[in-house]
C-alpha cells in the first residue's frame, strides 16, 4: 500500500511533496497555504499601519501649533478620513484576521483552513481594496467625509465627485474579505480540531477568534447594506438617506453603528486571546479562570451588539432608548472586568518572566483600564452630550483601541515571531520599543482628554492661538515623535532579527499551545503526525508516550474531520490544492466594484464575471480525481 | 518523533454529509450572512415606513399579488425535489439526482420569469421615493439570489451529466440544497412583508 510510509523521513518527504505550493510567479499567486496567506495578511496590514501612521503624524504636525498652514483644510479632511479608514478597515481587522489565519489551524492541530482557496480569494480582495483606496488618494480622489461618511455630507448633494464612492467600494472589498475569513475560521474550529480537543480544551485565542468570527458574520452585513444604500443614492438616485423623498439620514447611522460598535470588539477580542496565551506562557501555569474567561469573551460578543446607539446620543433619540443603551454600555464593563481580574489572578504570586510580550500585556492593563473608565463616562448621556465630537472621545477610543488591541498585538508579535520566522526578536530592542511606545502613547493621547474638556472639537484643521490649546497640542505632537521612534526600533528589530536573531527552536518560551509542538517556522503540512490532545494545555498535559494520529493519507491533501462537540475522529477529507481561480475571481470582483463607482451596469457585469470565475473554480479537473484508496 | 501510541483512522470514510461535513457548515454560514443582509434590509424597510403617514405612499400602486403568489407556491414546492436530490446524492444515485435537480431548476426558472414580470408591472421606480428605493432593492436582491441558485443548480447538473460523479460532486449537490432553501425561505418572508403587506395594508 503506497500510502503507508514506514519511516518518518519518508513520511516527511511525501507530506512535503503533497502540501508544497508550485514555484515561480504562478505558484505565488495560486498558493493556498494558511501560513503563507496569514503572513501576507500580516505584512500587508503592517504596510497600511505605516501609511495610516504617517497620516497621523502629518495631522499632528499640522495641529502642533495654532494657525498652522502645513496642511490645507481639504487635505486635512482627506488625512483624517484616510487615517481612520485605513486603521480600522485595512490594518486592525485584517491584522487580527491574519493572526487568526496563521495561528488557528496550528493551535487546533490541523494542516490547513477548511476552505483554502476561499482564503486566498479573501486576501486578494482585501489587497485590491487597499490598493484602490490609496491609488484614489494619490490621484486626489481620496475620501474626505470621515471614516464613517455620514450623509447628508457624504450624499450626492454635498459630496459630488468620486471621493465617497471610493470609500464605499473599499468598504465592500474589505468586508467581503472579512466575511470569508470568518466563515473559514468558524468551520476550521468546528470541524478540524485535533482529536481530544473538546470544547473545554479549546485554547483561549481560538475561542477569541471564534467569537470574533461570529461577530463579523452578524456585524459586517450592516455596513455592507449601509454602503450599498449610500452607493445607490449616489449612483442611481435612490432616496434612502434623502429626507425630501421620505428617506432618513439616521437610518445610515443606525446601520453603520450596528456594524461599527461590534467592530471595536472584532478588533479587541482577538487581543484578549493573545493576552491569555502570553500570560499562560510567562507565568508557566494555566491561566486562572478558563471558564469565566470563555464566558466573558462570549458575553462581550453578545453585549457588543447592544451598544450601537451610544454613538448617536447627540442625535436626539427617545430618552427611554438612550437609557437602555447607557445601561448596556455600562454592562459591558462586567465581562471586561472579569477578564482583567482573571489575568491579574494568573499573574499573582506566579513569578512571571518579564519578557517583552508580557511587558506589552502589563502596558495593556494600564491603558485599557483608563480607556474603559472614560468609556463609562461617555456612556452616560449628559456627559456624552458635552464630550461628543471633542478630543475627549478621540482620547477615549485611542486608549481603547491602541491600549486594548495594538499593545497586545505587539506583545503577540514578540511572542509568535519565533514561530513565524524561526528566530527570536531582540529583547533589548523590545524593551526600548515598549517603553518608548508606552511613554509616547500617553504623551500623545492623555492631553487630548483635557483638550476635549476644554472644548477642542474633532476634525478641525487648525485653531486660533487665543483658545490656549497650543501647549497641550505641542505635547501631543512630541508624543507622536516618540511613538514613531519606538516603531522605528521595532522595524529595525524585525530586520536585524530576521537575519541574525537567535535561533528559536520549536518552543522558545516553553509555552503550552499546540503551535509550539512543531518546528519554527512550521513545515507546509504543519505536523508530521496530526496530534491528539489530552488536556487544556496541549503540550504540558501531553502524556509520556505522545499519542498521535496515523492513517491519514500523505499522498494527497487529506485532513481529519472531527465531531463538533467532542472532537472525536469522524471522517477524512481532501482539501483543494493551489489554484489561480481565486485570483481570477478577486480580479473580476475588483473590476466590477471599481466599474460600479461609475455605472449601474457593473451589477449585471459583476454577476456574469463572478459566475464564470466560480464555474471555473468548481469545475472538476482531471488531475484532481484521485484514485480510490487501495483496499 | 517516533510515537508510541497511535490512533489509526485509516478505516474512516472519506465523505460525510450534513452537519458532519465542513462544506455544509460553510454553506450554512454563508446563508447566515446573507440572511443578516436581508434582515437588515427588512429592518430598514420598517424604519423608513415610520416616515410615512401612508404606506405605500400615494400614487404607488402595487399590482394584485397573483404572480407573486404563484412564485411563492412554485418555490415552496421546488424545495421538495431539491431535498430529494440531496438524499439521492447521499446514496450516489446519479440519474435520480440529475432528474430531480432539473425539475427543481425548472420551477425556479419559472419563478424567476414571473418575478421579472411582476417588477415590470410596478408603476414606481427606485428613484421615485424612499418607498420605491427599499422595495426595489429588496426585490432585486432576492431576484439576484434566485437566479444565482438557478445557475448554480444548472452547473451542478452539467457536472453530474459530464461525470465523473464522485465524492466531490455528490457533496456539491448536497451543499446546493441549503442555499436553495435559504432563497425560498426569504421569499416567504418578503412575500408577507412586501407583497401581501403592501397590497392589503
């Protein structure tokens, strides 16, 4: 029987042969490996992070002193729109998804995501959406109506030209990509967990990605419908947001925040999972309160959908409704508080190793609690009416998003970099990276609380000297320089460590997750033998004889499908291999969306083009017909 | 790694249907996403309605719901052969699959033609008023899903005729089922909300 290979060396060779992608340019475009695509997401998202960071720096230069004319008002409008849009849609969400795509299959012990070609498609759609936005920006078609583009400002009357259309189409690209990632991660977690990884043994990061994916599934349709309505209003003169013909601008805000508030948790919940992994590894014992942590993540996922109106307190909604949303907004602090206390309990008396990843987690505690406290403040309607659209809100959400998600993310970079690349990042530069980021961040954003309370509104391109806001703004701008220095150190650290960092080995931190049970970087097939899990901390709880799965064919891309609840072996399944069709479909999607900014005929055209690509995608190919297994 | 204990799974099948199969779950979640899109559009429909004292607005006349009712009956009935095709695919009965899918597809195609006729009877357009915008968007979105389901079924049939009719193709037929039912279910809802609601209320 050709499928059974006696030696591990022979098996290694055969798996390598089966799972590797083709070489050359075609091989690059047709690659469907989750590690490759995960890395592409991460690198692309980092590029957009740098671009959005540059936009932020330009805004800080403009605001550093009163009556400055570094940027003109029109360019400034584009700057803050591009900054917000890029950070939310092109950096934060795709970055978290990229981490999920890379790590989840490794953490659950399988060879690839459930739908590898869909995964490749999702990446290309995201990439094209980002490129579209920046090409438009550099050709003076950059959106300028804010990252949430409220009508009537973004409507056909007040935003002629194509700027807002660029924004609306870019949204559709990134949401599409987000949705396909959500589906494939959910199915991977549901059906491809290692034997023995029952629900109460799923790693917390995987729980976090699972809840995030469910939130994406129910939240992102909100902005898809919303941007579709906006595009239709602009292109074929529908009246969804036109009060003169029975439309309603508040409908836009409801739909947008029905997506927009869960979006915050879509960014933040994966960070919770990262923190749990890091805390476990550096305290060298299982995290305290696994069950309350899982329940908190799930609870956050649910309550996150009941908060959206707190973004709209200033629109004069009925008071009863406002009270309900105030209560819900305050309620979300309960699961957040439970999580923080669980992590503190994990660290308590544990003699933690204060390596860079853990430093970023400690930084997270301080910054996120601050952001949470100002969150409770703005959840109260009377306070919000004063602080609405001021720099107080800007300070609040940067504490929550940078403190709550970017700090854990940087911890995660230092933590998983050895797994991705096989080399360690420098600890010494890591310290500098952390402390400069922490100090620079507080210098930049803490003064904004005070500026907001003093009445400085968001999105003003300059302010007169008599307002007395100059000093605090200068302080914030100096903080930005320090943040930039810290990020530069991070970039140097990555460059240097890629070339000459210490060799990591399989498990440099002696961590417990399955991803550390294979080489660094992992081979294309992830695991030589599919693992069997015997406890919540997969590697720590592993018994001496290390049971593994055998009998999964290595001469084709076969994986083991397990049952939903108990992760018992169910059947074997062959995953599809490399293909150019995902790129083809992504190109068809992109052309149709871009054409859709100019003509309603893009709809039917998209339909036909997508149809052709999908048929090509699914058409049975001769070489994919594998002979039935020999008896 | 030369392991001691080994769990041999070589005896397990290489195909499974329904909730056991990853593909089925993928299809279910795609339908969930699309259902959320429809649900939010229906929410928008009721939200816009709050702006009107009279709904549909004066002048907007909806034709009697005859065509839409036939459409409803055809679509509901088409779920039966579609379900039977799933069972036949599970049992690898190729000819039965082809026959049942073709029957279901013909019913769906007739429903599509009737839908287009209905849309052509409307005396208002998407740019007439917000009512027109939301009704046209709902109906066109559903019609696009309907024709997608029909074309998807056609492709499945052609693949089945062309052969080989292996595990992949059988799973393909099986995952076509939930999508078809999703299209049918949303027509039942939209029929009640948009067609019946606006004609009688």
